[in-house]
C-alpha cells in the first residue's frame, strides 16, 4: 500500500543516457516515517521484477501536486539505508556539471558519493542517534556560531586587505603564492602555499563554516595536512584520497555530513564533498592536468569549483606560483580578482641559454658547465635537486647503426631500458624484445636516445663519487629529504621537500619538456619549473639549462602572471582554448554527420574535421571506421551546444538494435562527446 499522498522522485543508478531524468514512485506506508531526501533506495524498473538502485531527490505531496500524479505509481521497493548521503546542493551541482558537459547526473554522483561501506555506516548512524542534535536537524547552508576556541591566525606574508579579499563571502580570487619554504612547529618543512591554505581554512572554520581544499596529488596533500595539523586538531580535518580503503573513504565522507563545520582535504573529487555551511573552496595549482577528470562527463575540478561557488555563495581561491591560462581568462573578464603578497623575495634563477656561452658544445650540453660548478659547490653545504623529464633508465632507445627509433615487433610501440644491461621492453604493451632486430637496417645494437632519472643518477653518481644519490619518481615516492648533502634526482612533480631548502636546484631537459606536442606545453613547463624553484633555500642558485626566450625570462623575473596574459592574448587571436570552448565528437561517419548537423546553424560555432579518430591510448588499436570532429564555440553558446549534443547522444543510444531475422545482435552506434578536452590541441 502506498502512503496516502507521498510521491518520491528518484534518480536511478543506470548509465543509459535516455534514463537521465527523475522517475516518480509511491512511498509505501512502511517507509513513510523513515524516507528522506538523499537516501539510497531500491525501486522496481520496467518488467520482469527488475530491482535497481536509486537516490531520492524530492518528496512531494500528491494532493499538492494536483493532477500531475493522477495515474498509478509503482511503490519504492525498499530503503537501502536511513543515511541521507546525497545532499540537495551536491545533487544540484551534479545536475549542472552533467548538463554543461552533455553527460548524465548519475555519472557525476558516482564521483561525489563513494561506495557504501555497511560497517562504517552503521557505526556512524549509531553515533548520530546518540548525539544530542541529529544530522537531520541541521540546515546545510546555515553557518554555525563562531568557535571561540578556534584560532584566527594572521595570514603570513599577506596584508589584512588581501586576507579580507580572499575570504570575502561570494568572493573569487586568483592568489599568488609566496615562493619559499617554512617549517611547522612539528619540525616538518612545507612550501609556503600549504601554510597559506591552512591559515585560510582555519579562519573560515573560526567563522563557523567549512572549507574544501583541493590539491593535485598525494605529495601536495601531505604538505597541506602537515600545515593543517599544526593549526587544528585532527578531528576537525577530513581527508579524501585514493590511498584510503573503501571503509576509510566512506567514513570520512559520512563525517562531512555532520553538523559541525570542518576542513576537507583531497584530490580533484573533493570539490563534490557534502560540506556543511560551505565558506571556502581553495585549489592549489589549478593548472595541473591531474585536476581533469578521466571519467564522463570529464569535468575539471576548477570548473566544478566555479559552479559550486556560484551555488553556495562561498569564497573561492585559486592559489599558485604560476597562473593557469584559464585563471587568467577569468581575471581578464572580471570573474576573478588578483591578490598578491605584500612583498617577497623571488628565487635566484639563472638561465644558461641567456648567459652567452662562447663554447657551442658547452651550450648544447645536457648539464652545462655552470650547473656542474654550482652543484659541486652546493654539495658542500646540503642537498642538490636535479629535475629531469622522464622516469626510468633509458625511456627511448634507437638502433646504433641507422639511428632509427627502436620499435616493438608486437605493437610498434617505442622500446626502452629499465636498468643498465637490461633487455629492452615496449613502453606500450610491456613485451620484452630480447633479440631485437632493426626493421630498417637489420642491426642488433641499441643506443640511448632519451635519458631517464635512473641513467641520470648513474652518471651523476660517477661524477660525484661518495655522494648519496636519491631517485624520486612515480616508482620511488619520496616526500622529504634531510639537510645532509645528497644528489636528489626527481621527475617533474615528484620533487621531495628538503629540510631548509636545497643548496642548489638544476632544471634539466627543458627543451625535451617543451618538445611535447600540446597547446599547454609551455604553460605546464613554467609551472613545473616554478614549483621546483621554490624548493631552493633562500639565495640558492636555480639553474635552468638549455631554455631561453620569454619562458626563461618569465621564470627568472618571477612574472608568470604577465606571461599568462600574453599567452592568453595569442590564444584569443587564434580562437584556441580557453578563449573559446571546445568539444571533441567521435562516431561513425554517418552518426557524426547527424550530430554535427544540429550545430551548424549556431552563431559563434565552427567545426574542424572530421578526421580519422586517434587510438584510445598508447598501444591501443586504431578506432576502426570512427572519425572525430572538433567543435569550437563561444562560452555564450555552451549551454545550447551541450543540449543539442546531448539530444544526439540520447537519440543514438535509443536507436533500434534489433537485428534482421536470423541475424546476430548488433550493438548501438557509438557517439562519444568530450567537452573541454585538454588533449585535442
């Protein structure tokens, strides 16, 4: 029996795009007292007794809704849990993100709500039942009174006006980080940006509101947590990252549903956390590609933060040493305000390509003579950081006879060596090429083309005998080193923090980093170099090898924002992102033509292609018969482009798949759409 007038609108957990809307169900008498918005339920769907998962989005009175529910409704089958895990704010955020990217809201909710852990949930529900104020009595958008026991630290290195601007309700700022290291009371050394974010979060918490702090990876997260633990008790901090077990992650998620404000730290998915009375969203280094979601609808954490800030009215801070081009665009249109520290000393950066070396061979060397001298001198005082482009020993090898790149006989991927004397292996499929033969000249000998961190460590170890050599990369995650002399060879982004800072920093392989075919390559390189340069001790030399021009000047003068402004001006002239938005559309030719036909009459929209679709990834087979087009459009047309492409996706997914009589099953045609794809230019 359905409850006399309660109708539940639910979102079912199903990936089919044509089912991305709310369905109406009656609420049985047995569930009427317990059902709440945001709970997980099970509902019957279509025929055959099929029961599927869903979330309760709305509860309506049938009488108040008039004739809208005049027909018979199926009843909700069961209540999975009494925990309301999907807050209205997060659902609205998911809906807007999905609509912006022509995706489904349930795909976003899977990122926002972690998988259920029954034991952790039961423990949390029991604790809530024992509490004086149950979570259901809390009002999500209402701040709590200020906590008189919470400290309100002075933001180190910034004026009061800067602090007020950063934490102004409904304020949005692009904030320049102070380029130096600081030591926490516990003796941990962190970059100053971590202290800045921690202090902003503590001041937000003291005002009775929660703070969301997003960082690209676990290395940044450890620095931020070290700074936070120096200012806050551990129970006021929630952490989200991929290293947690399902139970740990779900327990941290449930804690965010409680009435007490807290600081929530995590990677890109933390921007979906259900924070109570949200007062601040802060992103460190928003240009990092790790903020780009790899699952549909592929929303970047920065875009999610911008939309959530508009929904909640909280403060938004994009903090970094090097400004992303997307942030520069927002500054120029007035959406973000620029904030900088009152004064700071920049790193001591020397670009060898701008030193006018008379020796042509010395100028072309991977490690210039100036870098050798500075490293030798610095090793008498402390550790030296050497940043390289690639991990491994010899990531790329070639035929020693004809110099052609060595290729895998199985998939034609590039061959490399993982250790000295090791047999070459494929970088795509992993196959060992023990008896490799060159397909061009028949040779068997190999030569190194690209030197990785392992080979660099070997060479420097021979050059500086008796010196400790440390390799830090994806396979050897090292977060910190002592102040003792050592050579620290690190890939970009994996640099450990040295106690007191490095006595010297060598930035190698700059030309190789800039040789990648990508619109973002210069922006990425400037960010990598800036973040590494900050790890130097005050006054210590930072040597940029082999790179000159505007990038070297921007790094040397510490004017990354000015470089971003010039880069954005060039992209605006050429109609490249982020001056315009883009969408990559991939399908069979006939399907693609139908989708693109819906867009050709839109003003401010142009279409590039189609061309044969690239493989899905390294080592993947070619996309048989599929083609790809790139749609460029003005921001004002974004909602309409997304709506029309979404309609095409639903139409294709709903197309008939019934085979001819006696024929084999035929899958539905494929139509893939990705908005703001970072890899298409």
